[in-house]
């Protein structure tokens, strides 16, 4: 049988599609993860990393962890190289770095396996700044634990003095003071958080685990609610309900001011929430462990902004309509401090 030239071409084409044909000099070369083709490195490894804290601030250690990286071919990773985006570099599976300026940094991890193949991962890391102090006042006592703003003046609950003070925010002069009220006669005057609802003060009474509603003129107890947690410290008013912070349990509670029912509880991951304030749309938290202030969205349950605080053991917070006030306990036996601060956005 004689085949035509067209038939022969069809047979050759079918064989080419069905069988692998290797032609010297045309073999596909292996890449090393960066697109190079040196033919020696094999499949690139997978680089992955995480970092803590989620909202770092300047002069704070940021921990970078590349332990989730792996070699796709089952080999061994022999190096981890970091570029922190600010000109600094590092090495190791887990490393740490501090930033000296606020901003957004592009952090890159490059891993290399035992065959020389490289893989990279990159993330944007936003670093927050420090508050700027607009005003500083001497607190009326050593341990200002709670703050409230009544549209004209500041109210301070001092744990050491066991007293409530009304002060002039311009001069720091004490306008009024009285012993911290209690609901029962045998309870000790141990005030914590303070809040203002437009007409009355609210105060946490630690010794009896109560939230007390007070007449501001003389401290008369108008109502007493049970605390949602015995470890509660901070207190804030959001326009219709109270917020209470529990630093030990890392929780926030929204409480009905009429009967003390918990309307909502929110877990606060990786934050030790002490003082509380409401700015009209979100909560502010102070963390005396890491020395940071956080703006917290109670709807999403996540912090949206952080800032390095003014220093010292921060406790009480309040919002005066434009800025935060922060209460800081004494560290040297002198009076505590009250700071009006601006938080960089």
C-alpha cells in the first residue's frame, strides 16, 4: 500500500501528540522561586509568616514568625532571611524588630531549601505612633482609677484616697470632693471606673462588686447594679447603656442601666482592657500592661487603631468631645497625672 504525503504528515502529527519527545537543548529548566533558571534548585519552597502584635507601635518589639513556611518537595529549609522594610534585615525562623517611625512597611521573608531553591512572602505592616500630650495636670490623688467628663469638668475616682473629685480641666483645681459612696454601710470606699450619662455619675464599687448610679452634687446612691465580672475596672456610657471592661477575662460587657442585664459581651483578644471611654461611635481602651491605647469597634469586635500611651500605669479614660483624657497612677509617691492627648490617625 502506498501512502500519500498528506497521510504521512497526519501520522507524524498524531505520534507527536501522543508521545513525549525530548530534544537535546530544549528540556524545561527548574526555577528557584524567584524566576531564575539555573537548572539545579528544583521546586521553590513555600514562604509564609505571621507577626504579633497585630497593631504594633513605635519602639515596641514586633515578633515575626516564619515557622509556617515549608519545602514543597519534602526537603529541609536551611535559611530564613528577613527584610523589615525600613532598611533593617534579620535572620532566623522567629525574629523580632522595632520600628522608630510610624508608617506602613513592606516586610519580606525569603526562605531557602537544602537544594538552593528560594521562596518569598511579603506583607504590609502598619506601625502606629505615640500620642501627643496637649495638657498635663496633677491628679488630686496618687491613684486616679476612673475618669468622667460632664461637658464642663472632669471627675476623678481615686483608689488610694477612696474619694471622688470634680476638677477644673483648665487649672486642675478641685471644685468638689467626697468619699466614694457605697451601697452598703459595711463596704469599703474602693472606687474604680467612672462614667457620665448626661445627668448622673456611674461608679464601680470594687468592694461590693456593684455599679452605682450617683447624684453628682453629693454622691448619693440612686441605684446599684451587679457587676458582670468581679474583676471589672473600666466604665463608659455610650448614650443608652454602660460598657464595663474586665482585664483579667479580656472581655467587654454592654450593660442595661435599668437592671444590670448583660446586653452584649465581646472578647478582646491580646488586650488587657483597663480604662474605657466612648467617643460617640467607638470605644477607647487603655492597656497598662503594654502601655498602649486602642480604638475598638464593638460591632466587629476588633481594634481599629493603636497608639503608644503617655507612659506609666494608665487606668481611667474619658472623651471630652475632641480628645482623650488619660489617668496615670503615681510611680514615685507624688500625685498621679491627668493627660489630655491627641491620638495620631
